DNA sequence: CTGAAAGCGCTTACAG
DNA sequence: CTGAAAGCGCTTACAG
């Protein structure tokens, strides 16, 4: 007797299959497939019988099987830094919405800023044969994705460029945004401005630092090494860095925050200090306008990053033989008070 | 000639399969499978040859095919309200982390508070044969999931109970949290307290309103209809509701906000008014402590909701024949200033 | 230690 | 209009 059904095979919880429906309706398998997929060429009577069998058995097509045969999974993978980070919420949602218009589902996960975990997750998604992959890089070497991209996985990097491979990337103008933010402080009369940012291995951190230097240079302002601090965005580290910059003979009168988390920590630090210190932060955040003073920021459009990246991905999937591109989105300076505070004590 | 390969079949972008690897290594298909899966019983030499073929061809196992045969997809589906809503970020991440410890990936999507979209999404996930489903309900009738649950999809509802079916649910103690929050205002001397919450079809909204009434009743305080307003959380609606409650002879001296978005809008409304009005909000939010005054909230642990729900889901998958349970997590009152303002004018 | 056959639940490419 | 056969890329259950 040939192998039929064995309890050790979950068989998707004993769900009925097209074969079961076909048997019950007294038709062929292909006829069931036709009805389920709304293909033409089935008599109303046959169709009715099939529908009755589907109802009676509670049949629901197994899309995993369908997808195996079709060759496309109608799935997009998204690797971001942290699903819990509010910055990625709108990006995540934007990716979902675009995918949805193409009938695709979204598998996502966090790299936790760990390059190994990013790799593991991205490759797991490739193993599931996602049609496309959107990656917010944690690492700086993405050669591991080269075979996947060559094999046809449409891949777009977001927020930071891919490392050591040539691939699509959609990002905000970090350099220009930081430059304008720092220039805004300089225009307000500041001469001693500190920069506190993320790890130097993170592309946006160094780009924003570059923008800072550009603005200072243009204004002919020298930058002692003590005014720049890159590293972890942990509150302790940022607090310590700010403390150092705000004391001593070279004390700064203004701070530029390299990202969201740094900004929030600096708001706390400055709220606990007596004198006013000007602050401009990269990235907007909810309630920034309600704080006192409101926090001046260089805002980027996270939803637009996700939308543009996913559009690009589906363009690739549609077969456009596009060369890898770098798409840069503009930022916007939003003055709210903290960035307009005059320098204390000249 | 039998059908072999045809250009109209994408075949996952011409990726090599185990069959290709087997041919190249000069071994059987099953041997490749053994090597790829680290199964024992392969001579080192054979193993080496297989590995070489894998390298040379750039083979990566197709987990979608594997999953079809195994009967379990190692995938968890999560239907939430809005991927962009910061409240769901930590929940989302917690679900991911628990799934990860079980080797499962996460497919998620937004219902956009639309019951039809919730249904469509949940059923699409079932069609993909997710092993388990976590749903934050938008609708109030989940009978459509009954066949899926019966067929073996482990299902857990979070934040709000399922409608018209008996299923696991993990939620915060909305009733108790709101009761305590309102009692806190009463203890501070308030007698006229308004409640502004979400749509009455949302379970948490009515539970929190129930808590409000309980606290007022216990204190022997009558509640005119004009002090209660449920409906959309759109800023315009909330602003109008607050405006009505804060004027006239029955004007309230304190407000209880039914959720996050209401709280934030009320903070804006109150900041624009002359006199102090006390405020307690349900749900904590970032920077609540930095506002002036700090916002007193009834905090729920969103990450714990996700963690407990996903643990429950995997318990079910492990085969524990559990009856549906209702798991309620405690809330925590965090006084920060806004809830401790005394009643203006007695 | 190794591999051929059957099967997971569908769709494709045919042939009637 | 309808369906049997072959196949998607793997794993299972055997048999050597």
C-alpha cells in the first residue's frame, strides 16, 4: 500500500484541498482550480456544484502552494533597524501600502543594528523567495546579497546606501540637511556649535557630520575636536558628551543633534540646565512643537522614503532593466524656537 | 518531448535547485537534502562535493517549497491597526522577538481600523497558511475566522476581545486603569470631570468609560451627559468636544483622555487656554514627562501585550489543548503634574 | 551511507 | 467545457 496520510504530517491541520473539493463536487481538479480563480469556461451548473463543495468543506486555497508553482510569492521583505522605533513606523506603513496596491504582503523584521542579524534576516527572507527586498542597512558590507540580486530578488536600500555593492538606494539629503541646520544656528549668531551623532560606521552619521563641517567652514569657523562626538545614541553616552561640550573654556552655545534619539536626550539634558542652549535636531518627532521651547528640526519624510523605495522595487519587478540609482529626497528645516535661541553670553 | 522549462515560468529567477546541485555533485537529490539540512549519515567526502556544488551554483534552499512539504510555514501573521502608530511599535517588536526565538518570521499589516480590511488581511494570511495569527480587532464580528481556527490556525486577539467568537485575548485592564485614573483626579479635589474617548464600537473605549463611571459613582458624583464624549479621535472632533466641556455653567475642571491620540490633542488644546485644567490620559507616550506640566497617564505595557500574546500562540502551536482564555495585564498610574493640578475656581 | 519514488497543494500546458 | 498528466522544489518513508 502506497503512502497516503500519516499523523506525523500536520498537513496544515487537515484542511481540505482542491482534490477533496473535486471529489465532493464530482469534477476534475482543474475545474475546481478554474472556479477558485474565476477563470472562464465553466458552466454555471458545474460552478455551482463546486461552490457548494467549497462551502461544505470550508475550503480555502493554499496560497503557499500556489506561489510555489507560480514562481512569485507576492511578498516583499523589509529589514529595518527596529520595529519599535517610531521613526520607522511611517516608513513601514508606506511600504505596506505600496505593496498592497500590487497585491503583495509584507514580511518584516529588525536588525537591531547588528550586521550579522541583518544578514541572517535578509537571507532568511531570500530563502522564502520574497519577490523583493527593502533593506535599511545595519552593516557596511552587502556582498552577501549579490547572488540573491543576480538571481532576481529586486533589492532597494533605504536610509543608507549598500556597502560594497552597487544597488538602488533611496535616502534623505543628510549632508544638505545638516549643513542647513547648522547654518541656521550660525545665522542666529552662534559661533561655538557642538555636533553629537551616531556611530561613525553609520552612513547618515558621517554625512551629517560632513554637513556640519561644511557649514562651519563656509562661515570660517574653526572646529576643535572637542565639539564633535560620534558614538552610541544611548542616553548616558549622549548626556556625557553634551556635558563635556557645555563646560570649560571652549563651551558651545548651541548643539546640533545627529538624529532623533540624540535630540530627545539633549532636550532632557538642556531642560535640566540653567542657561539657554540652542538646539537643532535631525529628524522630526511627535510633540516637538509642544515642548518649551519647541524643538527646531531638520525633518525628513520617512513615509516618502518607504514609498519611493517600494515604487522603485516594483518597477524592477515589472522588468524594467534599471541600472542601480541613488535617489535623494530633500529635507526641510522647521524652526520652532530651540534653534532660534541666541547665544548665551555672546 | 515532455514539458521541461519554459520562459513564461519565472522559476524564481532561474535559481539552481537541489536537483541541479545533485547533478553537479554527482549524487542523489536526497543526499543534497541531507547536507543542506545537516542530517547525519553522509561521508565527509560526499559532503565536501555537495558543498562545492552548492558554492559553485550559488544554491540557496527554497524555504517556500520546504514549508509546503513540512506542513508548517514557520510564519506568524499580525494584523494591527496601523503600522505607523507608535503605540504598536513595541508590540510589533515584541511579537517579532518571540516569533524569532521559535524560528518564525512575521508577516504584518494594517487594518486601518476598517473591519473589511481586517478580514481581508487576516484571511490572506490564513491563505498563506501562517501557523498563527495575532489580531488587534478593528471589527466586532470575527466569525469569519472560525473555520480557520478550527483548521488549526493558532489565533490570539490582542488589545480588544474577538467579536462573536470564543478565542484567546490578551488585553490591558482598561476598566481598572480608567477607574484609578479618574479616582486620582477626584482625590485631587475635582468634582467635574469630563471623559473624551474613542468610538463606542471600540471595546477599550467603552471599558474605559465604564471605569470613569465607576469612579464617579463611588465618589457619589453625578455625571451630566455633556461630560462624556465618544467618537472619532480626529483632532477636530476632540478639540470641539473639549471646547464644549470646558465652557458653560457645567464646565469641567479636569479631563480624562480615553487614549493616546486624544491625550495629545488635549495637551494642545489646554496649552492654548489660559486657566489650568487637569488632565490624565490613558496610554503613556514618549516625552510625556518633558511637557509642561508633565502629563499624568495610565500606562499600559504594549510590549508585554505582544509578548504574552505570542507566548500564548506558541503554546497553542505546541499542542497544548488550551481552552480560550482572557488574560488581563495591569496598568500603572504615572503622576507627572497634569493630573495633580487642583481644580480651578473650586 | 545513499538514492529512487511518492507526495505537499497547487498551476501549466495539453488533449479531448 | 473539462480533466489527466507533469511539474514547482522540497521532504518523507522506504529500500537497498
